[in-house]
């Protein structure tokens, strides 16, 4: 069956989405959370923290790993616990709608509609946050994806221009206060920005006004691509970021954000992400960035579906 309900990861209730190419697990006892995404017969590319799965009912926020929906900008309400069971609806042929009911004091309902393609290892995730309170609030939706350690993040950059003909900037890069640009986990290339998590290292984070529309994370044997939109003229959080990435120790997150919106009671904000997995033979070669870009281009052109 493309969608079924199973026990997994220590929880009694998880939605299992599968096709001939990939499988995905969504928790129903907490969330909404995606905790597993893998090629059929392959390893999970998402990191789930073994000591934090299978539990529920905690009073404080629990990271758990995987993919979650947060509220931006980052404040106390961002860390509202999502430790209770979700409302859900299994949808044909391979989709599920999951929602976390709005609770006091912020009254924000979080929802994901998660759809697995029928013919490839591709997922579409529609995120939505609805203000069910009595007062307006200004927020953005924020999708955070925690990846397995041991990989390499690839962030494409726009093509370099000419000083003789182009006089205005074309990139916005926002470093957090604790980000050290001499940190060797970062490599600032001509075509890509690379970030590699390393055990024992302190926190580092940047955000981007990212018009290229995708980032990738390469693990042994597989490349994960996360695609998302940039809306020209929109106001994004954190000095204009629609993409952010964070690493500490061997932990790494790929984060997409919607524009900011002032929500009247009953109004919603959201964004859509598209994920896809691609099998990879051998070791990813990153020194020749032009060759790397030529290899990735046909993969990226394949990620849209339904």
C-alpha cells in the first residue's frame, strides 16, 4: 500500500508512505514530524535522535531530529512543544495531511501535507501555520530538516558577474553572531558554498536570500536535494533569509522559510518544499566546481512533480 499506518521508531502510530523507489515515515503520536526518508533498501538520510524517539507528552520542546515545522522569527513561541498526537488524514494515492492543534498561549495551528511521488524518490511538503488566536501576529513558516552526520552540504551560488558591466550586489549572506568565517567546516567556492559538520565543533550558522531555489546534502551513496521558492519583493525574516543552515558538533540542519506575514485571526502563512533522493556511485568530487554543477543540473531539473 502507498500509505499505511504502522508501529515504528518506538511509537505505536506512524504513517508509512512508500513506492518502488523510496519510503518515508511520519509520526502520528507527536508532531507533525517526518523522521525517516530513504531510498528503498537504503539508509535514512534524516537524523532521528535515538534517545528522543518513541516518547510523547513532555512539557518542554524535544528536538527528536527529522523534519519539523517551526515559527520564525525565533522567540519563545518557536519552542512550543509538539509532543502530543496529531490530527491526520490519509489521502490517496500516497499523501497524508497532519496537523498539530492550536494551543495557548500562542494559538498557532501547524500543518503539513506530505505527498510521495509515484515514480521516483521525491516528496512534496506543504507547510501551513494558521493563527487561531484572537489577536493579529506576524510570523513566517520555517521548515527545518536535520540530516545524518558524515555528509557535505552544497549551496549553489549565482553566476559571477563582471566588474565592468554589473555594479550592484546579487547576494545577501547573513552570519549569526557566533559564526567564524575562518572555520574550516566552511568552504567558499566559486559556484558553491560547502559546509561539512564535524564532531566537537561549536555552533555556526548563516542565512541567505537564496534565489537558486535548492540546496543539496551528499551522503555516501545518495544525494538529498531540498527545493523551495524565493519570492521577489517579499520581506523574509532574519534580515531577508529564505534559507538558513546551522551546524554544531556533527549536527546539521537545512532550513527553508516563507516570507513574513501579518496574520489576522483565521489567516495562514506557509511554504512548499520538494525533496528528492538520487543514488550516487563513488565519492563526490568537489574540487572541480564546474563539473559538479554539470552533474547536478540534470538532477535538479528532475525534482518537480505533481
